[in-house]
C-alpha cells in the first residue's frame, strides 16, 4: 500500500536499538568498562581465568541492564562510591571497623546490613500505611525507603566481600556462602525486582504485599544473626571453594526472589477477585501479568541455576545428579513452575486457580530453600541451620 504525500512526510521508520542510545548511555558503558579494567589490574592476581571472564562479561550485561532500566545506573554509581569509600576507610586494617565512625555506624558490612533491615521494616510500614489510608505520600516514602534498603544491602555485601580478604587472602570469598549471606541476597533481589515492576506498571499498590515477604526474611535474618552469631565471616568449606558458586547461587536466588514476588502478587490477586480491598488494588489483568512475568523470569534463572548446579556437582562429587535432598527439592520446585507455565501457555491458565498455584509454589520453594536445611541432611549438609 502506497503512502500519501502527507504520510510519507511524517512516517519515520523505527530506529535500531543501538541507534537509540544516547551519549550518556555510551558514557555509562564506558564507565563500567573502566571499572572492570581497574578491578582487573588491581585484583587480577587474585582471580583465576573463569573469574576474569565473569568480570569482563559483566560489562555488557550491566550496560544492557542500565540501558533498559535507567534507575539501575544511579544504583551502580552509588554502590561504587559507598563501597570504595568503605575500603578506603579500612586502609587495609579490619580493626578500623570499630574505630572509625562511618565504618562503625554506617559502612561496615554488619552496620550496612542492619540499616538495610531497619529500612525494609520501615518501608513495609509506610507502604501499608499509604495503602490503607490511600495516601500517595505514604507509598512514595515506602518506595524511597525500599530503594535505600537495597542500596545499603548491596553495600553491605560488597564491603563484606572486602572484609573477608582483610581477614586473610585464603579466607576471602564472595558473600553468598551461608544462610546469613544468601538471606541478604534474597531480600535485595526480591526488592529490586519489585521496584522494577513498580516503575514499569506505575503502581505502588503491590508494595505492601511484596514487602511482607521481604520483612519476614529480614526477621529470620535478624534471629539467625543473634542466635547463631551468623554475621561472623567464616572460611569456606571445601565443597564451596569453587568458582561455580559465584554464578550458581545468584542465579538460584533470582529464581527464589521472583517466585516469592509472584506469590505475594497472587495474594493481592485473590483479595481483589474476592472483593476484599478491591478498590485499593490494581486491575486483575495487571496483577495477572506481573505474576506471570515474575514466574517466567524466575523459571529461566532457576533453570540456569539447576544446570550450573549439576555441572558443579560433577566437578565436586563426580556425578551430575545424586538425588541429594537439596537436588530433589530443587527439581520439585522446577517441575512445579514448569507445569504452571505449561498450563498457562498451552491451556490458558488464568484466574484464582493460577493465583492459588503461585501461592502454593511459595511453600514448595520455602521448603526447598529452608526446610531441607532444617530437617534433611545430605551432600548439602554444610548449609544446615
């Protein structure tokens, strides 16, 4: 079909992805590359081939994330400033954490994670306050507090990584090796994915529900810290002394975090469809879409994590699969969400059945995450409570 003269003058073909990028976009990517090269030059002697490859591959990955979601740029820049400030304040001496004010009360790993915990609790209160009284101000404060908690949580993890090397080069490791560390990871990942959906769908009405599961995780984290002195940095057990841990665990917890997010959205869906607080909640279509996308993202990453775990098992124990309780329950989680996605895509699963199923998936996932560690033993016994 031919265009009229007017149409031909106004029509503009869509621009390619890279042609849409601005100078700021490219400067952001250049800053990431510069940071990676700096880290490589300064800490390359402590890295093996795989770690160097992961560092370099992270540049295009995080550049793409920053191009797709602009707030992530500010988060990365702020984390770099806070983490580098903390390392400068330490000056190579771990005792500085008890001597310097900023480290003692703000930037040491334990202080930052405690601030994260406090801010998540406050964020939950403000989200719920704004939700119940229909106050945009309360929800806005809750969102800002949630962002602040994410910043402090990631800062705490980065500084903890550095602190582990101050204890000893042979002890230093990425802080995702025990329940204390992975609970921090779970909280910040779940919150970050929620904040993305909050901006993407222009609604803060899901915050009260998602922050409930994050606050529950924070509550467990604080209990675990006090009862087991879990915040103390410990050397890695032999089974975890592998570069596979650096990619398997984060992928796993992106899955856990998004599954938990989907479950809390399912709670909102069930309330909305039952007429409870219906006028305060987004539309059923929006809730259904968030639930589906969260499960789809989680399933993709959980699949990757399961494959990586099998490769790690082959290296550590000589076989890809051993029907260890942790492996078995990971398979159950995978099958549960594979079935949910199959029923949705092939059979058009929607409505309360899908929501109840997503909510039940949280119970399955929680047992795989915590229950196995509490009640079962096996090759993953180093993760027991």
